[in-house]
């Protein structure tokens, strides 16, 4: 058996990875005793391992007789610049760029260790995440492909203002300012435009989570300007009202989608599962990226597990697409796996196949990247993960990552070293 942890020699004509099963698309039947042939950073062939061995010619062989190959995972909502070991605002507000660079590199490696080959970063400072992506793309740094929003748009003092994306919409040139902000990010190479449609917990002095920060016209201006530049828009929206505004404005993804209503007189959080808004979101085609799942199996009764499961089921019942994202970097947010997110989907009624699709095929479609990531198909990027067991039998198999390949480059997870 070939050594599965050895990198291929320089100028290798290709690599053939053979395994007990190959899952090309979680919602299609696995390929038993399959193989994936990788050449020049893309998938060159997928099929029965013995057949590929006969036809591939002189290539490097990696064999995993008991393993499972799956498409590389997609985490649709991360914050690589946030230090999970402390309050992330400290270094960000201080503008300690070297500390932020080190945090980004460590978080990116952790994500790759967990099988994440594409991460959509929704909160950059001074272009440092985009700077890291250039290094990862060149192979000089270990990390997933990163889709960066640069600094998210927010009002003065609004949610995550410390990332440098404050936009004043109170004057007569509000539209010009919003369009200029979108153009600036597009020119800088942003992959997505992020707008903080509602408040959030990381900015206690700003708007509460349920409250809208922009009016619908502002959101529509941003969407129009972004789409004109070929960029999707991610709308941070915890509140039901903000979710409705995002849907009417035409955002592509709704981040969090918490269905929150104004707090009650006692200050307690309230929720509004509005059928009207659910139908509006479904009709808009926007996907929701629910981000609250971390450690759900051990949540205390007051943490609201039943409500969270009900919200996920509510979204699905109304035909709203859901994709996986765990808000890594916020709170004690981990980067090295998506297992809690996917098992929570399963607890809410998804099959293992459907749950895994939220981090592969369905995620790629929601992010507008289905033409080259999310599945193992000829011509797609050589992004894959080798697991010790079958995640369709038990999603917790995603914790046992043996090998990760991103853009055709092999990465041995730290835990497996």
C-alpha cells in the first residue's frame, strides 16, 4: 500500500486516490471501491479504482482500503481574523495587524485540519484575510480556499464597526456612499459583499440583534451595485424584520436567520416565526446560513435546543435552502470541524445525505460556486477529504480526518501527524 501521508514528488503526472467508497455527491449513491484521479489541481477522472489503475498511467497511488473519500467541506460563515482564545475585539480594535495575521494563519490551518477546503470569511480587517488567501492559493501557507467579503458594511458605531466598514447613510449622499463602498470592495478583489442588516452581540453599544441597521432602500442599493459587479451579497440578519428586508432587497444569503423579534418588557429574547416572511424568503431564493449549533448535544435546558430545532425545521418546511456555517471565531468558535452543525441538521430531520450536502453540493450552489467545488466531478477543483469511516452511516465520522486535498495539494491534519 502506498504511503497516504507522503506528498507527491515534484512534477508528478498525477495522483490516484483509492478508497473503500467514494462519495462524489452526498445525495447520490456512493461509488464502492472507487478512485479519484487528480491532475494539475483538478479532478481528472472518477470511477472504479481498478479501472482507473489500468488507464491512469504512471501516477502516484494513495490507498485507503477502509476509508471514505468525500468532497472538500465548505464552511459558509467564518471569521478567520477573530481570536477564539480571547475577546476578538482586542487585537482588532487596537489595529494589531501582526497579531491578526498570526490568528488568521492559525485559524486557517485548523479549518483545513477539519476537512474544510473552502471557507467564506465574512469579516476582514484591512484586507488581511484576502492577503492570506493569496498565500494559500500559491501554496506558501496551509489553508482552505477563502472567499472574502473584506470589511462588512455597517452604520457608524454599528455591528462590527471595528472592522473598518462604517458607512454613513444619514446624509444626502447615502446612495453614492453605498455604491462607492461596494465598488471599493469589488476593485480590491472581494468575493462577496457583506452588509450588517441587523445588530449583533459583538458590539454591545450598537443595535441589538433583532433591530435593523439599514432601511430596505439601502439594502437594495447595495444588492444592485454588487450584482452589477458580479458579486453576491450576504446579509447579516438576526431579526425577522431584517430577514424580510433582506429578502425583498434580493440578498443571496441570509446569515444567522434567527427569527428574532423585539425583546419583551422583561428584556427576554423573543422570536417571530412568521409564515409570511418565510414564504418571502423562500420566494426570493436566498439561502439561510444558521450558525448556532456549537456543542448542542450538551446544551442546558435553558439554552433553547427545542426552539433551535423548530426553527431549522420551520425553514425547511417552507422551502428555504439551508447551508452549513458555524460562525467560527465568535465565542469559543472552533474552525476544525462542522460536525455539530451537520448533526444538528440531522436532529432537526435531515438525512445524513442531506446534512452533508449542506456543507458540499448545496453550499456550493448557494455561494454560486457549483461549477468547480462541492462535488467530485471531472474538471472540478481537486478538493477532497479522506475519512476513516463512512459519514453517511454516522456523521461523527467527519471528526476522523485522515487526509485533506485542496487545489490538488495534500495536507496531513495536525492530529494525524
